[in-house]
């Protein structure tokens, strides 16, 4: 979810997130709620309604995840 939102400049509506992630709507709303509680994403009023965007904290999390993933791969682990 974070990767998808990172690639979007203007944020994404929930219907677009459902389509791109192939996650059922009910499950996706749970995931988005949890990410929002943790401050990794937020919901804003976009030009076409409510959209989700990644926060600075979310971007930092992704960058740290990428570093860890490369580190783990160096030891033969797949993440």
C-alpha cells in the first residue's frame, strides 16, 4: 500500500487502491485505518474527493525497509 501511494503524486481514492492492490474493500479499509493510526498515511480532500497520501513518516519507513531488505538479501534472506 505504501509503495502504491508513494508512486502517486496526488494521492489515490480508495477505489483505485482496491484496484491496484487487489485487496478486498473491507480488508483494505482495515489496512488503511491501521496505517493512518500509525501516521504512515493520511486522508485528505483531493480535487475529486477523499484521497489517501503517504506521509513523511511513511516515506521514511519505506526507505528504512528498503535498507533492511537489501541487508537481509545480502545474507540470503528473501523479504
